[in-house]
């Protein structure tokens, strides 16, 4: 899509209940810059419905970790999968990792950014993991997780979904990385909000 089409599209929309529902073909064609334009075009308190691929993920989460799903979406104010429009650029950004699960109140958070791989040891570990990956070698789950975290922020639920691993195995990989002083695990939402860039 060209920028003029995005502008014309925004101009033509009449928000219902302050919620923007982007057609899938428009969402899938958006660039990061266009998503930012849409975010700026509408009032700051505008909400939007997550795209279908993210809704599919959250339906998987509902089955595989209902407590976390309820922590995120058990809200009387909004229907599930309606979020701030401020998240739109994050969802179309290159290296898309999904809607970040980082503000759980009733459960431990498992959201990681590259800064959580803080010291020299973790740098050596992730570089080694990247080399194995580039050479199409067999990777352990902790290596795969460390490599993913080094590339872009990700939570354990999107990681497990993407790599078709169990949540139990994925959380054990976190535990292994923490034990080996490769990863810092901040479990409370209040510590993680500074790592979200909107």
C-alpha cells in the first residue's frame, strides 16, 4: 500500500466505540512507518483489535495456559484481543514477535529483551548458538531461546508457540539459562514496563 491510500483509508473510517478494526489485507501490507502514521492519526485513547494470527496465538494460549490468558484478558472493560492502538507499530515491525506478554499480575512474567543477556558469558553463549544455527547444527532449547532473546524481545509463550515446544520445556530452558548466569529473569510487571517501546 502507498501512503496516500493509508491516509485516505484513515480519513474514511468512523470509529465505533473508539475501536479500530483493520482488515487483514491492510494490516498485512502495512509498513512500520504507515503503522506509526495510523497510530498518530487517531486519538491517543483509540483501541484496535489484534490481527487474526495473534488471535490464533491467544486461542492456543487459552488452551495451554488458561491462568495467563485470564490474567491478560479477564477484563470487564474490553473484549478480549482489544488493545491500545499504540501497539500497532510494534506488531508490524520487522522481526515481529507478537503482542508482548509482559504485564501479568497474577502470574510470573517471562518476557525477555536483549539487555537481559547482560554479561560476557551470555555474549559468548549466544554467539556460539548463532554459529550452530547458521551451520544448521542441532541446537538445545536454551541455545535457541538465548539466540531468540538476543535478536529481539520475546515472551516464553510466543517462543513456545513459534517453535512448537511445550511451555514446561521452554520454562525449564529459562531456568537453565538463569542457573548458568546467562539470563536475568525479572518476574514482576513493574520491572518490565521500561523495556517496552511504544
